[in-house]
C-alpha cells in the first residue's frame, strides 16, 4: 500500500467510526445506504464511505454496535476487501442473490422495533441518495423481516 492509500484508509476508518458514533447518539440501530453507478446517479454517502466508485448495486449496512457490512458484486469486492475497513464484505451474483443476502444481513443485525436510517432528505442533496427503486426494494425486504 502506498502512503497515500494508507492515509485514505485512515480517513475512511475515521469516517466509519464517526458514523457509528453518530448513530449511537441519535438512537439509530442500523443505517442502510444503497446505490449503484456512483459516478452517474449515485448515493452520495457511498462516495465518502467506500474507497472506490461502485458500478453495480451496493449496500452498506452500519450498526450502532460497530458492524460495517458491505454487500457488493464481484467487480468491486477486491478493492473493498483490500480497504480493510469493513467487518464483512459480502459478495452477490444477480439481483435475486442481492435481495436474499441483504435480507439475511438486515435480519441478523436489526433488533425488533429497532430504528433504521435511510438516506433521504428534502433539504440536503448529500443525504438524499436513496433511489425510488432501492426504496421499494428495501421496503419489501423490511416487510419480510417483520417491519411495517
């Protein structure tokens, strides 16, 4: 790793720790950030919380307890694993597997009646990266694991 890469890893690690700390202060159990094609439409938070642009559907799940799980396609996996800042890098192949794995991840780390944060805001563009299709996908998954 180069000196510049080491510095970026430190910055990324601090951002993720800060995010989990903010979640604890705000009584948020899980923060889900999903996006794809970050160079085009992207989820702004993924630009700040991943070491690379993502091209395929990607989900970052942070918990107040410090879990940092990223679900990605094989094309991004190597770079995300090399970053060394996630507690788990889960890889999927195809939309059905993405949905199943994300459902399993959320079921495993979301407490009953827990508080879940999504990136949507009428006031801040950097907090408004959840696409409508990802919202529908997350809504369906959350229903399947018992949230209404």
